[in-house]
C-alpha cells in the first residue's frame, strides 16, 4: 500500500478527509524537525501532540520549529 492509499483508507476509517499535499509536506517537516531536535521517537508523538492541540499542520510547524530552535 502506498502512503497515499494508506492515508485515504485510514481517513475513511477515522471519518475525516485525508491531508492535502501541502499538509502532508508540513506534517513530514514537523516529524523531521522533531526527529532531528530530539530522540527519533519524538517524531510520531509530536504529530500526535499537535493534532491533539487542534493546530493545523502549518501552525504546528511554526511552533515545532520554535521549540527545535531552543538551546
């Protein structure tokens, strides 16, 4: 199953639309920032946290980059 097939199937099961291409890019950037700024395990958990906070991927990316830039 491809990434997009997976996302569509999961979205159907969750009752939500799948992410748009720009949102996918932002989500991957969020995971990348988290993985490089901390332990890799933080990447999926970071995505969960920003979703739980109700942020859209673009807002979340700004927040994640701000946290990643902290010493």
